[in-house]
């Protein structure tokens, strides 16, 4: 990292600190065909009928109930049409003074049929990431963000260890044919979230409920990451490779022994279990931060003074101590690969970003090497099982017209980046 410089804001960040936002292929591109789109069509009517029981407890229920009760809410369709409109979206990235964008390659586009690769799709992504670099934006490339070809799903997906080779074949094809030099790679996104939601909580496809299957998937994803790391390093020896790991900061709400044991156990199994499977194959720690849980006894008792539209308790200030905990354990520089708020009226987003930047600045003062802050997300997008009603975007998307509107919090974020960077 280059030498840090104190800006007019009083914050110290290096010139190569990455400031930006994130998108994921399935959530914004539109027009995809993968295991998730198949599931959407199969379950949309059912999920629409269950909307009241699932979401009526939320403070925003009156505002979202119409949309959440429509089957169309749960079908990604054209989404934010980012596949076709990315050049226009890139103009917003530049205007907001971002220096980085996390985006991805959609496996189901690259290999729509087993063993048959679509050169035209890869050319699209080559142009996409080249355009980012030409604009002076550092790409952070995600190779897998929960979706895969339907043929892979029919083989059992990541539940079967023997299927890992298909993911690695896809990675190798990209590395052998992708005409862009990438500095930062993410092999897999939130493996623990995917395994839990798909194979334990039964909320995502393939909607299984088995602790054994959950553990098996975690280990197969770890194997996939470790081997993909070697493939990427062979092609791009100087690239920085990691994964995006969703971690929750657990802290004791009282001084009791049982609360402290609960914190230790939750952190050990919720955060560290997977990372310990891949720790030899990471150049940086990619952290997706949304949650903190205050443990009293054996359960979380969050005060929820501030909540986002999904009902999640908002505690961005806990990021500072959490970063120190993770660095002390793994001794890796940390990149915030996601962090954001579902906030349709833009009530808390500016505050969340401000508190997060303050926490990162504090962590750096504590000796934690930080690579960047990548906010989730650039655009409003298709939020998986919840569909379109949660709004995480710095940029609002009117899904009927595809009109983009930069939210006030995004304008403020861009101005802060400009001040910090001293431009």
C-alpha cells in the first residue's frame, strides 16, 4: 500500500484504497437461465401467497405489501438490465468517483450446456471488464455468486464432491480465454450463507434440510476455492485472490460466563469454520458485513434501535472491533467486499456509510491493513428469495422503465470519496 494521507475530512486512507460498490450477475443482468431462474418460475405463486405471513411484521409492510404479493416480484426477468445497460451504469460509477467495482461472470452464460462454452458470452465479459479498466476503475471479479447452469444443478450441484471438477473446468476456461488482466478475484461468494439457506433452512433452491448436506456443501465449496486459487495463480501470479465471506460480529450483552461462551461458539462455528478450511489459499480476507449479534445467555438480544427494511438490526460501529478480531486471527489485509442497507427511502444509508468509513479508519489506527470499502450495492436489484421489493441500491431503479436515479446518499458518498482522495 502507498503511504496514507490525511484528507480534509480528517480521515487517513492510502491513495490505492479501493472505494466503490458491488453488483452480482443474476441480481442485475436480466435474461439469465440457470438453476435459480428455474426455481423462480416454480415457486413464484407460492411465495407471493406467503408474503403476508413472511413480511407483515416488518415496519415497511404497508409500503411493500402490494409488490410482495405479486408473483412477478419473485421472477428476476430483465432485472436491472445491467447486461445491456452496463455502459450507461459505468458513467454513474465514474460520476460517483468510485475507484473500484465488484462485478462477476455468470457461469450459466459461459457454459449453458455441459462442456459447450459460449465464446460470445465471454467476449461480452471481456469487453465489460476492459471498459472498467479503461475508465480507471479497478475490477473485482466474482467467479461464482450462487447461480450455476441448470445441467450442473441436475448433477447435484456442490452437494457432490465429484462435481467440483465442473466448476474448476469453468474457471480454467475463463482463465485460458479471458483477455483482461485482473488484480482482484473472488472465487465464491458467501459459501456459508449459500449452504445454510439452500441445505439447512430450505429457503433457497434446492430447498433441502439436512445438517449433513450443509456441511458437505461447505467442504466442497472450500475444495472448489482452494483449487480455483491455484488455477488463477498460474495464469495471474500477481493477482490477489480471496472469497467474499459473510461474517457476523458476536459480542456479549452482559458479563456472564454463558454469554461469553455463546459468543466464542457462534464466532467459531459461524465465522471461522469455513475460513479455516481455506486459510492457506487467501491473499486477502474478503468480508461481507451486515450483522452484529448481542449475545445474552445462549440467544441474540439485539436492541434494534435502527433497522433496515428487512428488519435487520443496524450496527455499523461494530465493524471496527470486528476487523481487529479478524486480523488478529488471520493476519491478512481485509477488503470489505459488501456492506449496505435495504433502505427504500434512503433513511439510513448515508449514516451507515459514514459509520462504516469511520470504523475502517479506526481499524487502520488499530493496525489493521485495509484494502477497500465496496458498498452493496450499486443498483437496486433482484434480492433472491425476497424478489424486487428490498432496495439496497445507491442508484434507484424503476423496474418498469429502467430509469436510474442517484440517491442522495450516493451523491454524498461520492463527495466523501473525492474529499478523502484529495482530488
